[in-house]
């Protein structure tokens, strides 16, 4: 009778335990995905997060660097209406695999981002809290750079692995993001929400990899006559 391999027993419970944990995590992902989809549709997702600081940073960056934009696309909209803020941009497109946000001001397109033929470039593209969900994140990020002259992305910054079941790349560092992009960002900032431990990294990628921004851009930004939400 052949000897058993070292570490092998007739009733090793470890594989069964690992399988049970994987199945439990998978069920949790499915339930959370279904709940999030419902929240996207009924507006709960947006109402729960519309006043988060990182949106205001994105708004400020876009008012500064996208002040002359004539076209904009948001990828992974999650039915959020923030493109309504950028009313000086005449063409605004919301793109998602799930039903996207749409209105009389924003055109919604539901399709696969990696295969859809846009047939053109946009002046600005935003992609907020999306890449951490995408299995082929590098391909996705590089496609963003292909379709737009100015790309603004946000990702959860260094969130612990498995803290969020649907995040498959945590922890996401700046180095990981630039590896996906295949280049450095022109500008980056880490935003921390008050009273919460979670941080988000916002990065700007200009078609001109040597472009830098400063006081001249700040002075020429689009200025509103009221605060968002007022």
C-alpha cells in the first residue's frame, strides 16, 4: 500500500472549509450586487452619498481643467446625476452596463465599455469608484485613456482586502493605479471623508503626459453663483 503524502490525511477538513468560505463570500457578493442594483434604480445609492467630499473635489477639478470642454462621458454612472452639475458642457454622456443615468441634458448608453465603438474621443471622461470592481482593470483604464483627452478617476485608497466583497483589487495604491494606466498621473490627491476612516484617491490623466496645473488654471475655473445642492 502506497504511503500517503506528507500533510495529507484521509479526512482533511481544510479544503471543505475553504470551499464553504468561498461559497459564503460568493453568496454575499450576489446579495450585495442585487441590493446595489436596486439602490441604483430607486436613487438610494445617490441619496446616501451625494454630499461626500470626493464628489466636491471632482467637481472642483472638472470646473478647473474641463472649463473649455464641449463633450463629457461618465463611465459606470450607477444612475447618479452629477453630470447635471456640469451644465456648461453641451454634450454629456452617461455610460454603464446597468441602466445608466439619463435626462434631457444627459444621454444614457447601456452597453459593454470594453467592446462598445464610440467612434470618437471626448474632451473629458470621469470614472468614479469603478475600477476596483473590474476584473480587467488595466484594459479598462487604458480604454479610458483612448477615448478621452482628460480622464479623471477615483478609487478607494488602500482599503483593506475583503473589506468590501465586491472590491476585487483592494488595497488599491497609487502605484497599482499607474500600473493599470501604464503611466503616471498629471495630478493626484487623496481625499478623506470627515468622521470616516475611508480615503479615496483621485487622479487626473491628461493626453499631454507633461501637462501640469497651477494658479493660472485655478483663476480661469468655472465659478457657480451658488453651492451644489442649494
